[in-house]
């Protein structure tokens, strides 16, 4: 078996089963072994049922006991509900399973088992919901071990994943992972385990120490190759510094004077840095970093106008079609209001062939000075007449190679990348090592601070009433769910079922209210249509996954409600919160946690106490500490699979030093080790395509 082998090469995975793996992005053996756990479950000692109360609602517990009578199965519409009573320590505890009638045959009356699941409160009683059932001896063996928990899609189960991984690592035709593209002397210098040990250890850890060492090696690897790519881009730019000098022009002043607001001091400072950098013959490469809602986009538009006024072309690449269209329309409005003659075109994947052809012609002829679009801007068919400025918005959503591909469409164009990710400057210098850093550290004066609430699931009815009142006053709301569809493995709200339930509840309060859903698996045309209807207030409440996280601007939306908020990183929650508070009205964010414990609440309370992304990131790291991550990515920024730029800052700095040393000793990567590293970099570039780090 090879890493390049299709997933069907794994014993037990046929064409039908492969479809479910493919939905999760697992098409090859390499995809499978790099499909890392999202967290780890540690089985605890069974607790006494007599000590459990309604205050334990949502708590994950294990209870050892027996069911004296056979389980019963009843039907409620399309649901099959299996119920029983566990006798443990002289106390009975009710237990319920949904759509699992087969459990009746697995649990024998009179036998002792360990039942592990979440407690749910009902009135003044608690019951155990959807528990897994273990043999007492088996559970004893599992205690204090780390059980991987994987991100799942419909049809793909934990058991199927674990079975496939066991076959890959321990089967008769197992994968040979003895070849390592991190040189041995580097592994010794930075105390890194081998790749074979790391990949096995992340999926099948034998203890905490092995898991920590496995994760550290894989995190180092992610950072190392990312930084190598950045340094290669930087060196390429430095070898040819002869760029286009784009002189400051009066048209940008004309645009500023036409705005219905004044730029903040921070915006003006950053704009002067950008304008001056573009005027230099040395190619500018700059990161504009600013918190959610700080006003980075207007600086980008000013740069595009300066470029156009110098007779050159500028491109703005954004991660979603919804955002591309929104920026395009905003740019058109700004140009019209300022009376500027430059033509802007939109270019996205979902445009009709005739529309794309027209855009291609205008770009190649130079008729269009500005283009705004998605990664469609970097396809082979797009030819620019004179591309002198490249801007990527929400940089962490693009791979380094995508940015490089767009830059190569021109002859050493000036580059601006924009990010709302709150990265401390010391880390930003490494992560954006080829760029100068400008920070917009001031919010527009007319923005009212968002009011935040962190509440348990029992508060949900009040949240619905609050949303209804806001809609009655003419406003709109977002509701964010962590999943697209229901999963048997994960206890969390999902967009599709949640929308039906929410619609029914809100329509009982406001007849005719429009509630719709949005998620990443929908076709681009469907997503665009939903967002256009939401922007026009034809939809009052939008239930969505994090697809709305990036840049969508609906000033009339005043409420952001996030279900199962504990499942998101704080930086990601802060990004989501940035979708409201963009108009003149007071806005609100409600974080609903599905797991009731002090750690979850304390972590989410960080969001209540601050609207400052940098402060949130700092407090998040203080609270959880670098040793608490194991396999979990919590921070939500950049597209690393395992790495967390805050908690893993020491590893990031070590990887940067290693990359610097490699390039100092072997700049062309022509030695045997260098060629091995270069080969792996090419494989990463080819495999990550349009959406990952490299």
C-alpha cells in the first residue's frame, strides 16, 4: 500500500463505502492518515448515580450498573425511542436512546455494563441520553487512555475511520512510513520523533506523553514547510526589486471626499504607508492587519484607485463568491459616487460562460482597470494586460501558492494581504515573513460596542423571543450551528433540522417571518441567492454554518446567536460576531453553550468581557495553556490542520529557525536532503489545491 493509493486500496473499503470517505475529503491513503482527530476523549471513573442532579445537565458521565428488565422501544412519528432504567448503588437512573432500536438486543437484562453519555435534565430529574455501552472489563482498559474523536460527515462513522486506520497501520498490507522528509539531524536538534511514530501516535496514542510528542512533530512539520514557502517567495521578490512605481494621485483624495464618513486616524496612517509603498520602485509587499470591522476594505479600494489612475490594473481576491459580489458592488458604488471613470469587473466561478468571456476580454485589453473575484482570478484563462497590484482579502483563507500564482500574473506587482486574525506582531513577522506589517488598531467612531451574553441551552426560548422582537423592529438575525446535518456521533445542533424547528417557533410569534439556511455544501448560485435575499431583508433570520464568517456585510443584522459555542475557537467566534454591529443600531451576540461546565463558561466569558481580538487571543492562551491542546485546533485562524499559532508559538519559532538554517546552508535545496524537502513541498502544493496553507 502506498500513500498515493486510492482509499479503496484499504481492505474493507469498497466503492460504496468510499463515497462516504470522499465526502470528508478522504480520497487517498495519504488523505486518511492526515485526517487528524479534532480532539481526544479520556474515559473517567464511573460516578454514583445518587449524586447526580439537574445542575449536572450536559455533563458527560459514566455510570456502572445493570438493567433489570429488557429495554422498551416505542415510536414517535419517525423516531424510534428506546428506554430503560439502570440500577446502580441502589438508585435507578433512566436512560434513553434515539433511533437505536438495536441496542435492545445488545443490553441483556441482569448483566452489568458501563453506560457513558450526557446527562439531560427534565423537571427535577436527570436521565442519561444516547449513552455508549461498554463491557466492564473493556471500559477498565479504556480508562485514562486517549480515544481519538474525528470530524464526521453523514455516512462516515468513528468506527469506520478507526477500522480503516488500523488496517493502514497494522494490517497485512500496511503502509511503510519509514521514509522521513525531515532530516535526522534536524529531528535530533529539535527533539522531534520520526514521521512514522508521529502519524501512528496521533491516531493511536498509548499515553499523554506519546500524544504530545506526536503532535509536536506534526505541528513543527506544518510550520516548517509553510515558512519555507514564504521564504522562497520573499527571496524570489528580492532577486527582482524593479517594480511599478504607482505615484500618489488626486483621485484618491476625490474618493475620500466623497465618502459619507471620515477615515479613522489608524486608517489614514495605514493608507499613507500603503500609498507610499506603491509609489516606490521597490516592490511593496505589505500585510494590513485589523480587527473585525476596523475598515480594511476601504484602504484596499483606495489602493486600487491609485493603481488605476496610474494606468495599471489591480486585482482583489476574496475567499467566497458572496463576498466577491459584495465588494464588487461596493466598489462600483464608490467609483460612481466619486465620479471616477475606471471600470471594475467581477470574476467568480459561478458566472455564465459569456460573462466570464467578457471579463477575460476586458482584462486582456486593459479596458478594465479593477477586477474583484475569487480564486477564479488565477485560472489559466485569465490574462492581464498590466497587473501592477494584487490584494488578497482574508489572507488566512488562501494558500501561499494561490497568492504567488496571482502575483505571477503580473510582472512583480505590489502586494497587499489583509487579515482580521489577531496575531501578535512577533508571530506575524514569522507567519507573514515576506511582508511589511501595518496595523489598523482603531475602530470607526460610529460603531456601537456589541452587547454580549453567554448562556446555557435553557435560555434558548428567551433568545428566540429576543430575536422575534428585533425582527418586529425591522432588524435581522444570524443563527450559527456547528454542523450541516444531523450526526449520530456528535451531540450538536445542525443547520438543516434547526432551521425547520426555529421557523416553526418564530412563525408562532411573527406569522410570515422568513427563516432560511445557508451552508458550504450548497451550490454557489444557491448561496448567492440566499445572501442576496438576506441582504434585501426578504429573509429575516439566517441559520448558517461558519460560511458567513468571512466578510459578509448586512448592516441591518443586529443579532448573532451561536449554538454549541464551545465547539468553536474564540478567534472564530470573534470573527462571527463581526457580522453584526455594522450599522447604526445596537447589536447583540448570544453565545449558547451545549455543555454545562465551569471551564466552558469561563472560556466563553472572555468574549463577554472584550470586543478586542488581540485581547481575546491573549486571554484564551492564558486560560487553556500550551499543554492543553493535544490534537485540538481551537483558535480558528489560518488553515493549519493541527497547529495553533498561539499555543504553539515556541514550535513556530523553532520551525522558523530550522527553515532559515536549511536555506542558509542549501539555498537552492540541491543537496540530497534539500531535494527530499523540495520534493515534499511540491507534493504539498499539488495536494492542497485551492484551500489549504501551502
